[in-house]
C-alpha cells in the first residue's frame, strides 16, 4: 500500500507539473488531510485546491507585472500621509486606485514642487494597477527620451513603440527636469499622441503648463502635447513645500523641545 501511494504521488506530481498547477501540487496532501478530518466530499476538496491555485496564480501574475513595471522604489498609498498634503483629495486618489480611469483611457497629471509626493502617488497608483491586472511601465521622462533616441539610432524604434503600445498604463515621471533635444521632444510627443485614447498616462511634473515650451522647444509641439495629455485628464496639484524638509524640521524642533 505504502509503495502504491508513493508511486501515485510521484505520478500525481508529474501530472500537476505538466499541467502547471504548482499550488495544487504543494497543497494537495495538506488539504486532503484537513478534508478527511472534516469529512469534506471530493468535489469540495477539488474546489478548495483550485481556489488556492487561482489565488496564487493571481499573486504571481501581479508580482510579474510589478517587476515588469520597473518601479525605482516601492511606494504604497497606505504610507502616504494625506493630512500633510491637503491639496490632494484622498477620495479622488482612492477612486483612481480602483483603476477605472485606465479602462476609460484617462490620464492623471501630478503638478507640484519637488518633494511634494508626486512620484510617491504616481508609483502607488501604478502599483495598484499592477495588482489589478493592468500592464504598466514606469519611466523617468528623460530615461524614456534617451531610450527612444537610442532605439531610433539603432533602428529598433518600432520594436520599442510596439512594447509601449502593449501597455495599459505608462508613467512618465519628472517630466520637465531637463529640456529635451528637438528630436527627443518630437519622439516624446509621438509617444504621447500614440497613447492618446489607447493607453493611460500618469505624468508628474514640477513645471507649470506655461513653462512646457522650455522643455519641448516649440510652441506648436507644446500645444499639441498638452492638448492630448489634458483631454480627459485628472490634474492633481500637490501644493506646498517639500515633505521631507517638513519632516526634518518637525524632527529637529521635537528634538530641540526634548533637549531644552
Ligand atoms: P516629488 O516626486 O514630488 O519630488 P516624492 O514623491 O519623491 O516627491 O517625495 C519625496 C519623499 O517624501 C519620498 O520618499 C516620499 O515617499 C515622501 N513623501 C512625500 N510626500 C509624502 C506624504 N504626504 N506622506 C508620506 N511620504 C511622503
Ligand atoms: Mg519625483
């Protein structure tokens, strides 16, 4: 009996591997023991195992999507202090975290001074999108411009654009940190206009709209870019000063109070 059980187990593991059901393989014995003890029927046993496999599969897929998004740091909405940034509407951010704006191909633009939480919120929203099953890629705007120019020089631009076209959500962080070259600005505009009504964009910038010409060079290109970007767009202003600076000042004054 013992050898038969062992032989069945070896075969079962083989079949489950061939069928790509790793969680069923890992959990079947444990769940079988529990079901036997609870007098649970075979169909319920199967249901429990398939549920575990599905849950694990979703988790693994979300992890893969998060990795593919290439976030420079992991940020979550839980760690965002909304009371420190009253211009950011928590209800709106929570709504955006549900991802419906991505189904509607809408954009989100975060505008505000450095250190005011724009990248934090953009990353956290994009991470929520990964968990919900959307395909996401995070770029610093300059990094994307560099990649576009390199791809153009190496004649792989079509491939890069095909990769971008597969995304549900593209994050362009720090738009406007350095002026783009003429060709860089045109390539970036091309990405933004291709994404228009097909891929959602989250853009963060510390530049007011009137200064975008300095980055994109021409007024015509700036007008056309803003036109596409801001049509069906939530604009969220992170008003005020740097969070880190504020925290550092608070810590220092708390220390001064305890020292005195
Ligand atoms: P920005 O992109 O606007 O320059 P960041 O999002 O990079 O700013 O924020 C700078 C740092 O401060 C990050 O480590 C971020 O997590 C943190 N931070 C900013 N605002 C908040 C906030 N309201 N609550 C918690 N952490 C914050
Ligand atoms: Mg930033």
